């Protein structure tokens, strides 16, 4: 679009974070995404979780509600408004876990520990192409076992896409990292006899060795 402001991730998401939860609508795509994520996470073991881009806490609450084995949980987002909303959003969850919320860009994140699971849902698709390799390398470096990202992915890039959305070659980037020993790619799709629900998203799971 002519005269459209350039996409600057930090500025864009801090601005969006003010009202993002109010605009969010849970639909069949998100329901399918969450169901498949829960089912997939049941196949791996984890106790310590780091969530990148927690937003208003949708995935945070989902994991805390479904995995009582979680011992520690750190949730990061660059939007102070989203962090505050996430704190409110998870209050209804019955859990002994004291969630640590961190307001920070992932590029600036400094942690002195590693986590069994690092997870990012619909976050990496908003990272600039010239930064995605470094960002993925950083989150892999924060994991002792598993990195999972859920993002939009199509083999052929559509002609028109929003300026804040990108298709990245997640498998290729993961496999180029020395500590990644395996990458699984799971399509988020539901096929029935007379219908098909395709989220145009995948769960990408990088298995890490220290």
C-alpha cells in the first residue's frame, strides 16, 4: 500500500499490545492449534518453560492448565501492556508455579539458565528476515532439550502479505545450528470426510543437545 509506514517490530508491537487482547477473537483455527499443541507436548518431557512473546497469556494459561508437571515458567514479551494483561489472564489457573514475567525484546534477553522447553507461538513469523537466524540461534541457546515454534508457513509465498508477517525457512535455519540434532515439522490441519480445516501453520520442534 502506498505511503504505508515501515514495519519496525518494537514500535509496532508495543503499539499493538495496548489493545491486542480486545481485538483477539478465539476461532476454530486457534482451537485446532491449541488442541494439536497440547497433544504434541504430551509426547515430550519438560518441567522448565521459557515462553517467547507471551502476549496476553493465551499459551501461558494453556500450558499451565494442562501440564501440572511444570516446575518453573518464564514468560517474555516486549509490550508492557501485554505483560500486565497476561498476569491477569492466568490468575484463574490453579497452579503452584510462580510465573516470572519479563518485559524485553528477545534480541536483548539475557538469562543465565537453560530451559527444558522454549516455546514461541506466532512470534517468529513477525521477526525481520535479516534477524531471524540470529533470533532462532538465541532461543536455541536458551534450551537444554526442546524448542518449539508455531508459525504461519506455506511452500509458496502469497503475492500479498501483511508487512509484519514473513515466511521463514525454519527447518533450514534450525538444521544449520550445531546444537540441533533433529527437527520435526507438524502441519496444523484437520481432515474429515467432507471437510478440511487448514490453519496454514506448522509446529516446528527442534531437539537440542547441550
